[in-house]
């Protein structure tokens, strides 16, 4: 069923895959589901998508800026999720490039997939947001958390979805008109501070900021390294 140009599905394999069906026709720019059977995250990982526990949403954007800076889109989506949570009175932290955290536990994740040519391209922004803690709990040692652990009011999937899409679109317009500076400022406000000790695999140093394309910089004892992809961990006890 449709709701404000959002296609709502009870379940699907992946909302990103469903959204891809509408890139050409643009009949729908947003697909949302209550359950995914084959939800996925970055680097081929599985995204746990239990029924009625989360909002699984994919939104199509058609950027009017260079594809060379497509790496900033996950940061933009993270800010949009943070702003949506903040409208409910819930503060979150952003971890480069695509995690939304409360403490050390993941509240939401983002998977952005781009396609097309440099002159005409699109991106599908996939977001998995934990709304309710599963009755059986989170599987294994999954470091997850849901909004219902913090927010005591009613959580409307449709309100959150509309609010989230509006935030994404507003940030896209801002990015097209004013470049990355306002976006980066908003991201820095919610991320770990400059000079925070961080680690990516065996590479350890301090956070030295973002490149103009949204990559992360780590300052090490031998110089500054640029990280285009991977998982970043804050090093505690230093």
C-alpha cells in the first residue's frame, strides 16, 4: 500500500532490492517493510531484521552533485537518522561511516548503493532502525539496542519513516546548494571528537577528520592515513 509516496510492504527480502525496481519509473522513491528475509549491511554482512522490531527503509536519491563525493551520502543518512531520533528526545552517536550508536550498542545501520554514470547517477539509501527489542532478545552477543529501551512513548513507523525521508531530502538539497561543509559540521557534532584514539584493524592512531569526499583520516606515528572503507573502533583506556 502507498502512504505519502512510500511503498509499505509487510515483508520482503531486501528493501534496497525492492527500491531498485522503481529507479527508472520513479513510481515510488521510498520502500519500507516490517521484516526482511535477506537484509544486508556493508561488506556482504547480514542485517538482522526480526518482524515488527524495526523499520527497514530504502530511499532513492538522484544527486545533482559529482559522483566523486558519493562517499558523503552514508554520512548524510547518518545525520538524518540522528536528527529523527533527536526529534523524539533520543541522543545518538555517529560512528564512521554508517553506524548509529547509543553507547557502544548499535541502534541503526546504513547501506548505500550507487549506480549509473557520472553524469546521471542515483543512490539507494538503505536504513535499518531498531524500534522494539525482540521478545526473545537479540541473538547471540549482537551489540544492539532499540528505541523502546530509551523512548517511553508510542513509536509510529509511518511517522518515523516520513520524518526520516524528509530529513534526507532536506540534507540533499543543502548538500547540492552549499557543499559538504554544513553536513560535515552536523556529522562532527554527533561523532567522536578530533584526536580520539581509534583503530581500524591493525592500524591505530587518532581521528584526524574527514576528507572532502567523506573518507576518514587516521593520524599515526608514521603519518596520516586515509581510510575509504572498513570498521572503525574507538580505543578506550587511553
